[in-house]
C-alpha cells in the first residue's frame, strides 16, 4: 500500500511540474508528450524516474494537461478565495489577555502649537483633542496635510492619488457632525492615507502596477469603510511597490524622507514615507512578508502587523490568501491601538477573520509579565546590534526580567514557497496574457520572473510546506507557554518569516539610527489575538525613549 501511494503522489507531482513548464511552449493539447519530457520534469524537481515509469505516466499526464487547459477557460478574479483556508490557531487555543477593557491615554490638555508646522508630527490622540475642543477644525487640519503633500511629495513619490476635493468635503461634514454634538471618537476628523491596493469606490486602485493603473472597483475596502465610519478622512491613496513588492511602482521609486537618495523600502512604501515626513498622521499598509515591518523600520515610524485573521482583507488586492494582513503605520504605539480598534473584527466578507475581542490599556506593569528575547539573534555580530542591545537595557531598567528564548527550528525560508505559489495563482492571468512585461521591475527577483518560476512549484511540495506550517504553529505555542511577549531584531534572524507564517502579531518601533542616517527598529511579537498586551509592552519601551519623536527635515 505504501509503495502504491508513493507512485500516485509521484505521478501528480511530475504532472504538475511538467505542465506548468509546458504552458509556456503551447496552450493547446496537440503536442505529443514523450517519456523523455517526463524524465526531464522529474529531474527538475529532484524525483528520478525510470523509462518504464515515465512510459506508464504518458496517458495520465496528457489527460491532466487537458484538464488544466479547460480550467483556464474559467476566468478567476483576484478576489476569488481558494476553498482551502488557513487557520493560525493551534490545537486547544484559548484567548488570553492581561486586559479586559479598551482604554486609551488621557489627551485632555493638549494644545495647538504656536507654529502650525508642528501639527505635522502630532499623534492621533493629540490631534483628536484639538478637534474635540475646537482648537482646530477637521477642514483646517485636512487642508494643512494636503498642502504638505503638494509641497513635499514631488521629492518622495509617495502618493498615487490625492483625493483633495473628496477629503475636504468629508472634513467639512465631520466638522458639522462635531458641532452638532455627534462626536464619534478619537478618529473623527483625522486625515489618513490608504495603501493603493485598497479599493475606494469612485477612485482608481492601481496596485502600483502599470497593467492596473486605470483600474476601479465598485466597492470600498472594509478597512476604509470602517475608518470613514469612525469619522476619519481619507486624503490619499499611497504608493506600493508594484503588486506589493519593494518600493518601485509605475510612477517611480518612493523615497525615504530621512535620506531621499534611498528608497523607502516596501511594499507599504508610501504609507511609511508619508507618515514619516508628516504628510499624514497615519496610513494603512499591508504585509505578507515584511511589507509593514521593513518600511516602518527604515522610515522610522511605528507599524503594527496584526494577527492573521484580525482585520478583514475585503476590497484589498490578494497576493497570498494565507499570509496577507492589513495594519496601521503611525506616529506611536498607542496610535496603532486606536486604529486597530476601529478596523478589526469580522465583517461577513472575509471568512478568514476570527471573532476575538481586542483589549488594550496604556499602562502595564512589566514586572508582572514574562518578556522574552531571541538570545541567539541578539548575541550575533550584526549591523544594528548596538542599538538593539541598548533597547534591551532600557527594558531591564523598566523592571522587565528578560527571558532567553529560541524560535522553532523549522525551514521557514523554504516554506515561503507558500507565498510564491499563491502569488503565481493570484496573478495567473497577468502571466499567461503576457501583460507581465508591462511591470517596471523585470529583474530576476521581480514578480514576472517569480510568477513564472512559481508555476513550477509542485502541488505536493506546496501541501508539504503547509504541513510544516502546522508544526510551526504548534512549536510557537510552546514558545508562548514561556513568555507573554518577546523581542527580536527587525533585520536579523528568522523572526519575520516565522511570524508571517505562523500568523502572530508584531509591532515595530524605532530604536536608533544607522550609519547612513536612516532609522533602525526593534520588533515586539505577541500571542495570537493578544495585540493589547503586545502594544502595552511596546508602549512602555517607547515612552522611555524619544526615537519616535525625531523627524526628518525636508526642504
């Protein structure tokens, strides 16, 4: 029985690889398949085949190719989700939190600065108090940020669409609501930006890519809808590296406000650059494998990647259905908590969103928590070790007893074929139509080549990677039996890949500067659906430093 099963799996594996490759030769089923073709396909994926085995597979492989070609006749929009769904919850999961309420800091007493220029870098909470107490109107604040975008974006290339008339109309309406006593809370009247993979009816949603630069949708992304329902003012669609990779889009390269000779990193390029430069108080980004963490790091902003399944992706471009997450990029940790409270939770439109409450309080006793750190990573010699070591010392001085931990020993780099395979499926039409040659980045590591390479990932290997992912989730459960939150270097080690595969939330915040003048950061990671504890610990560290209060100077 075991031998029979092995041959069957081998048959499917080679068939998938061979005809993924074959599609670039012909999209018909007229070409004759030889045993040599099948043997070569087996060699390509490391599965040796004999002449007899290859001969026995000929008829079945030809039949499978015919099935593939017929399936491709059925169009699939980017928002059609696979029937297989990823669930980050380990066996026996029970929701834990050190808090049972949702509380934010007290911003009473916040005053409008003497110089309006200082408004650019005030937090959501501070700006909200200015609006609530009518020291400034939403209309005036929105116009202020629009003027800054017009002045500085030509240097940064961080905005795809400036929604000036729309934003000013919404701001005037917010002022009217507030004057009538209908104050909705901290986000009411606050301007924001949305990464341009989030749909907004009536405006282009370009995905940062030339083939889609005139694309529009008849829906609002859930995160945009929820922020607007909370009274926030959508001012601009921010840039993303084309199809959520890097910082190069069809309009150029998004720049880092700290050093405009350098890129902002990505793919939430414009969201990070605009918040860093004081062009917007906050923006929404997305992450599949580093797209919030990386630009937040080099642009010196605070970014939150929530638990997978915390925030609906309805109305967002799909890159990897089992890895895509949406989250805020902000001035500080509490701003991230304010935004998450507005955008999280089920909407009935993204079946992968789970219904767990979000609790948060701004004050936390670090002595009462178990805070870990990835010892082997911090012990290495790496570029930003000094900044990270100082950060650990700050936490110790705050009363934290740091517990050394190690991350699971799983081949997480190899497991990212999950992302590659899903991305190739999401953009199959782009590849098969040949329109991928319109993308700006045509290098070996760019999407066009990656999509083609990923067509050769066997279905069996994709499934095996997901089985390893199940083991990784269980291994991470054991890590969090020892700690409540742990720290890891943002740009060293495997934490980024581990947590994007496991679905755990992370918040990244500035902790110094590199030699080239761009910021560095530290990553805090928490338990599944316990962003409240995670954010409270990160806030305690941030309150003891002033890195988040340093801002770039633009001419």
